[in-house]
C-alpha cells in the first residue's frame, strides 16, 4: 500500500495559521493554484499547499483526495469550541458523514486509557478501514489521533489539522504519533 502526505498552510483568523497534513492511502488530489511547492524526501514527496480560509475548504480538500467514507474529528475541548463545528460543517457540505469526539486538553489525554475510549467509540459507531480520522488541534491531539489512525483496524486514513504554531512545526515533520507511559512521554507510537 502506498501512502502520500499532503500539507496545507493557511490563515484561519487574525494572525492564526492552519496547516493540514493528510496521510492517505488512495486518491489523486487536485491542488489547483494552492500548490506552493513539492517537498521531496528519501521516501517520496508531498505537496505543500497554501490557501486562505482552508478550514472552510476541509471537506472539499478531503473529497479531492478521493476519500469518500465517514470522517471522525478528534479534538480537545478548547479547540473544538473554537473550530470544531466549522470543520464538521465543511465536511458535511462535501457529503462526508462526520462524527466528533472531544477529549480534555493537555498531555493527560495522550494515554492508553484515552486511546481505548476512542477505539471503543470508533468501533461502536462502526468506523471502517476506508474512513478517515481527522485530528483538529495542537500537538497532543495530533499525537493521539495519529496513533489511533495507525493502529485502529491496522491503519486508517489520517488528516491532521494543527491549530497551534508548535503543532504546525511538529506536523511539518510528519508522521510522528504516540501516547505517553507513566515513565515517559511519547514512549509508544508509530510513524504514520
């Protein structure tokens, strides 16, 4: 299976920027004029896209990637309050059925207990391999959501929508996911 990685950078509000990184296993995205650069690295390449108001275009972006199944937004309470419904509405406008799971903010949510809760939620609402998990938030949300995507059903599609500068920088490296153990941060994870 091949995967591609897509990143977007855009302004979502006064001085607030947004990068969207997608790990997909299918589809041929159409970028139009949003393509700013193609980043080449040892294991492949990914496009860097820049677009104003990208959160409003999240659903269109995912549709252009060829993703057609349901999407599952995972976000923390603070970020979901600010951006969650906007992201959900964008997905649903593109006919992508969307479900949301909100976790407490902070490192405490990057745990096996929280991962188990999210796995159970995904199983209960019948998430499938051709569905997509969307991380909406900072680095902690991206870490646990990416870990969930890498391990649920042995890997499902993953879109990362970081909302902090640190998460944008962290996301720009791409692929690092993880949960914490009592004796260390990010001790268990996957590159996804």
